[in-house]
C-alpha cells in the first residue's frame, strides 16, 4: 500500500448536510484519500447539542428506567434530516430503531456513546459510495478495556488490503467477544491515527474547523500566527501544558512509522494548515514554535542544608506525594532547596497532611507554600541553536511587569517553563509572544 491518505473529519465537519457536501468535495479532490474516519455530528450553532451528549443522556435516562423518547427524537431528526437533504436512499430509520432498542434493553454506556460515529459512518459511506467497515471489526480491546495495538495493526492491514475505499467510524472498537469499547472523548483522532498506521499511509489528515494550530491561545493573543510545522515532541510539550491541540494518544500510532499529520480546515480547504512531523525534522529559523500554559498550581518549597548529601532525601520526599496520590508537575532544585509544583486541585484538602509528613520524613529546615501559581511553557526545537532565548523571555516579562517565581528548562532544550502569578498569566503569554513575533 503506497501513497495513501487517511482523512479524519471532526464533529463540526459533519454537523449537517452542508458540511457533508464540503467533506465530499474534499475527499473527491484527491483520489489518494482512501480511508475516511468520521466523528459523530457536532454542534451546528452555539446552543445546539452534540449527538454523543444526547446519546449519553438517553443511556442515563434508560439506566434509571425513565422514558428517553423525547431526547432520542432529537437524535433521530438530526440523522434523518441529513439523509433527506442529501437525497440518500439509505434506510437510516432501521439503524436508529436498533440503537434505540438496544439502549432501552440495557446496552452499555460505551455502546450508546459510540453510536453517533457508527450512524454517521453509515451515512457518509453511502454518500461517498465507499465501503462501510465497522470499527468494532478492526480495533481490538482486551476484556479489561485496554487497547491491543499489535492485534489491531494486523487486523487493519489484512482487512483494508482488500478494500480500496472505505469509511471507518472513529472513537470505538470492541473486545474479541464483541463488547463495544470507546476511547476517551476526542478518540476519533486516535482511530484515524491507528488506521493511518495500519495501512502505512503517507499522510494522516485531521480535518476540523480551524486552519491548524496557532502559536498561542487566540483568546489571549489576538491574531496569533499559525504554526506551519511542529514536531511530535513539541506538540506533546504544548498539549501537556494545556494547549488544546490534538488527542494526546493520537500521536503515538503514527509516530511509530514517522507518518506526518496535517491539521486542516474543512471550511477553508485551500489553507495548508499545520504539519506535524517526525522529531528528526531539521531545526527551524523560528526560535520558538509555540507558547502554552496552565493556571492554579501550588509550590511547596523545602529548604534543608546539605540535603543533596542524603542519599534517600529525594525518595522520601517523592514518596510523601505518591502515598497521598498527588501528581508532581515539576521539581526544580538548587543545592539546599527544592520546589515541588503540584496542581492546587489535588492538594486542597491534603495540604496540612502533606506538610506534616514532609516534616516527619525529610526533617527540613524550612517549608514555604506559594499558591495561585501559573506555568507558561515556551516550546521550540529552534531554541537549541539560538542564543539569548532565556534573556529575551525574561526581558519581555520584566518589561510587562510580570514577576518570575520559578524557571525550569528541560535537558533537551526544547522548552523553558516559567512560574508566575495566576493573575499575570495572560499578560505573560502576550509579552512572550510579542517578543518573538
């Protein structure tokens, strides 16, 4: 299988019949687009409902023995309306009836959640005149609900080798016993990546309602420039620090074979979008690729003279957080002090206990806590070959009147993370962006 494009279309790209027409135009514009992954219909306008949310509501009502006819009728109208508008001969009512009966008879929550993609897949395959392939026959989960990559890869390669053009619904698979299992929300991205990996596609296109990723949150930086090219690792750093980019698990299946991902806009198909490429991509002339961040962290600063000479000091400290089920975000340190940065939401009710246990096990000279901290990550593979990046960041923040509480840089020199007050978050992102653009 060579020079194959796998194209995933998100919920906004398939929300109504007009969007289906755009999708068909895109698919037919390039015959290499052989395997299409649809999401469930998304919102058509701000107060509209996503189909998956309605199906979950139906399941919730059914599980309590309540009538869900009214909610299901909204789902029904949406799908039958799309079919009528497109003039399709498909008997979608029969499939809707089957879904409704199974939810009423106690089908699992995963079954209910997956039917939005399933029904959209039936309609899209009919509209494109592509073969419909149920994801339940390709994507394998074990009995505990864990995804089985090896068996799936084998099944995808075998099945799609016999199919020239196909539509495979996103978001779900099944156990070998036939029980439907879904990925976490946004999982259609993962399905697309799995199919791209299975057929060794030359490109995985992810069609959505934006023309790629922007260098910073457009709600903070008006007119933020798009990222033309970003590596898998840069993307991981940005998404880990809160950038709403791509379902995290969607990167791994294609990363294995270095398959690039192209984020495109269904409503502006001429835009080239953002290309996500292998980590070995050459350095860029841009010093930074993007800026992202998160608010609401607490810093616990521990001071102890000669702490580094105690072999078990760090193990004892980390074990306190581990036994209290608190996730550590970062741990910058100096010769006689260490700061542990944790999400405030995880320690609100545990802070007193944590501090007491640190005193007992680590015997520090002093402990100080700093709440209301935000972390801003400046990410870019060009940073390693550009002098003065840190100076530029710190000068920009100083000129904007932002006080830096913490600085940490990864050994890969792919990112610099700055800790600041929550209230300075927007100001800091804007100042850093302007310093490099």
